C-alpha cells in the first residue's frame, strides 16, 4: 500500500509541470499532474492531497477560481495551497491569494531550494496531522475498551453484591438458628465451630462491602470544591467517637489548610486514616493521635500520626495493597482495604500517599493535595 503523501501540481504548460517535478524529485512524495482546473478537480475526487501547487494564470479557470471551488468542498476545504505565478505578483493579488486560503505565494522564476523547503514544511505538517488523527482514533478505541471494561466491572460488582450475599446470609442465618434454638443439644466444641462460621460469614460480608466501596471510589466523578478540612476532620472525629467510643484517646488537631477536592471522598480518606490510628494505638496506656498539615512547593501535606503498634518499614510497599495487612487479625481486626481506598482517592486528586513507622513506636500516614491557587 502506497503511503506517500500526494501533491497536486496544476499548470496549463507541461514544461512547467516538468520543472516542478524536477525540483521536487528528491522529496518522498507522489506528484499528480493536472493541466487545467477541471483536471485538478477530477484528481481531487480520487486522491487525498497533502498540498496543491497552483499556477494562477490558466485559461478557462485560473488558480484563484480553482482555489475557491476547492475551499467549498468538504474534502478539500482545508487543503493548503502554494500559488505560483510570474504575472500576478502585485500586493493586491497576493492578498487575494491568501483570501482564497493560500498558505504561501511564490513568484517565477523561483529559487528551487525555497520551493522545496516550503513544500517539505506542508508535507511534514500533513504527516503530523495524520499521526495525530491516528493517535486520536487509538485513544477513542482505548476509551471504548475502558468503558466496556467498566461495564463488565459493574456487572461483576452487581454479581458480588447480590448473587454472593444470598448464600452467605443463608449460611449465617442457619448457623444462628443452630446457636439460638439448638444450643442445649450441642457440645462446647460444636458451639465454638458455629461461632467460627458466624464470624467468618460476617467477615466475608465486610469484605464484600469493602470491595464494592473500593470499586465506587475508583469510578465516582470528582466534584471539586473548596473544602474546609478543619471542619471535615472535626465532624469525622465526632462520628468516630460515636462509633468506636474512643474517648480515652488524646487527639491533637493542628491547623489544617483548606483544600480543593471532593468533600465526600476526602471525608472517606480521613475516616480511614483516623480510625486506623485509633485502632492501632488502642493498646497503649496513653494513646495519642495527631492530625496536622504542612505547606511546601505548592502542596498541602496532611498527616495522621499515632503512637501505636507501628510497622516494619521494609514492608511499607504492602501497606496500600488490597487485602494486605501487616498485623494479625487476632490483634487488630480489619479487612485490609482501607489504605487502598485512601491511595485511590488521593491519586485521583493528583496527590500522593506514603507512610513512615517503627514497630511499637507508632506510624505516620501522609498525603498531599494541591494548594488552592488564589485568583
């Protein structure tokens, strides 16, 4: 398949066409001849041109008239022209040429190198436009593939939410019936096993909820507004105190700069980080949680720090993975998805997340958000 760009050369004198072909023979292009305006119009029906070189003075249809007709056709409306003339060289006619959509104007006798450079410029531009068009088509195709993948993910989430919960709740329900109605007939080991079954179904239910939440966090449209982070954190602390009865914790809140972001998603970030800090410091005699913010290099860096169990820094890369936990579930309950949600939300806001910690000495989780730009 010939992929060379094509150039239309129009002149009523064959010797002039030969001269153009001689000048342009070193360029990697295909030249299509036309001895009149009508021949040129026919050529555009069967070819896609990168450029047209038009002689102005021609019988029946001059170069200006040809350019005007080509401009009115959808296929050639954006075709660049170079007018070539030895007669119409005054400023009025040059201006008229540009009105017709010409991109350049050369007078005869012309310097071959100048013509070659101009032609090469427009050919290169044409090839760049083709490449950009192909890239846009590829991008559109990938977007369609992504949309299809999201639809499949939605279908999967629906299946998880409805199809898996049914049998799971049946197991939990029948196990509780045994616990409540037949406990007197069961040995202690049987009661323990039933307790394990009920606990496992409840944990599985939490895992399903967490997976669905992670999926929603990744697809929810971000509605950015100026968020009062101080108010958001105070509301989060009130909710967590109600839920976890964490009144024995000493919680220190520093000055928190406002941020541009999605209030609902950022609330989820602070819920996850603060609840983790409360949980992992709960076994300390004097548990302390510190929440603060630093500003530098156009970013706000927020942090949540605790003096709890901490973690080994060599495992820090596992912290933000799905179902990745660094502590035994017997010590601290959890499903290992909260930090993955945090990372996904902050990434969608254009920020980054990381952590520092030491075993037995606590941990600090950081995340960045762009500073609000003053108008």
